């Protein structure tokens, strides 16, 4: 069932404008959520802002944003200061740049939203923009105020619609070279590479949502159900019954491990994937 629009506004390209809505493409509605309670009373615990020195609660009207310029030295920013740097229009996604669809690295992708025409009148303009982007193999780059924060966004044609991705800013993405430089760039043993390719071929299958099922979620629900029935208490597993983790070793016979992997039966490989 479609959810309520998260945002309403306009998609604009030059002189072409159409009303649209955004809806989150992901949900945490099925995720197990916890509250913090007082163990003694069973009552909920609520958080509040307190003064770091006095320990007293601070009224909402006295809470302001500030930039730390030195130890215990701050520059206070009022609401009007923050508003002055926002986009002129908080309700229009104005596409002013395009980029090849495969040129943006996935590490910049943050949160996805479905972009949908808000009414029948604007649907034709929406289709024209969407299909033109598909045919040119591009994505649109723009900016949007969402969640009280200005974000860089990417508009990606998807099926018959468009997915809007909020993007991380450049200073939020770490430079990979400082990590990859620790890896030797010499060529791997061709025979071993061939063996790994064989394992990959045997384990390659069509994508399915079952590949990303959350086993922890199911186990948590089982524990919650069991605890909700006082008569059926479950005994904790004894430490000596738990499986021992294999001892770590610095010496690994890679070739032998690859051979054993290839010798495993198809049934064993299926079980390993479950």
C-alpha cells in the first residue's frame, strides 16, 4: 500500500515544471524497536537537554545552535542566520546539471525517495523529463531542503518513474587512496584467481530479497514472544555448550583452502549460502 507523501513541491527543468510528491523508498516500520524504561518502576524514560555545568534542564526557547571556535567558546547562530543560507525556494527541485548515469560512485548515495507526479495535469511533463533522461543515459543533479537541511540530490530514472537520492557532500566521503595504498598492487597467482572464479560461477544466482533477510529480527521476535509467556521460560545456553570459535592462525594454506572449496558437494554449498 502506498504511503503518504513525505514532501510536496515541483520538479523544474528550464521552463518545464510539474507538481510532484516524494515518498521514502525504504522503511523501518517492520524493524523491532525498543524503549528505555526504569527497571524499578517499569515507566518510560525520556531524554532532555541539560546545562553541562549546572545540570539543570534547559527550556526549549533557550536552546540555540552554536559553532565552537575554541574550548568553551561559541558563536551563536540565530534562526534567521541559518535561513539566510538556505535555498530561495524550499519547494522546487530545479535540475540545473546532468551527469552520465554511471559516473557517480555509490559511496555518495544516502537515502532514496520515490518521485511521483502529484496530479494528472503534470504527468505529461514528468514523463517527458523522465524519458529524455533515460534516452540520454543521464541523471539529474539538484538541491533540495528536506528534513530542515539543504541536501544535494540526484534524480535517477527508474522503471516508469524517478528515484531521488540524497547525496553525501564531498567532505563527508573519505578518500579511498589512503586505505588502498596499504594493499600491494602486484598481480595475484593466475591459477588461484581461476579457482576463485570457478567458486564464484558455482555460487552465482539471480538476485532475490531473501539474500538480505534479517535473521536477528526473527530471533529477537522469538525472544520477545518467549519472555511474554512467563510460564514458558527458556534456559540460557551454557557457555560450555556454545560452539567454540576456530582458533585464529596467521598461516593459511590458500591453495589448499581453495581446493577444498571446489571439492565441496553442491548440497554443502547450498547449505553454506543459507
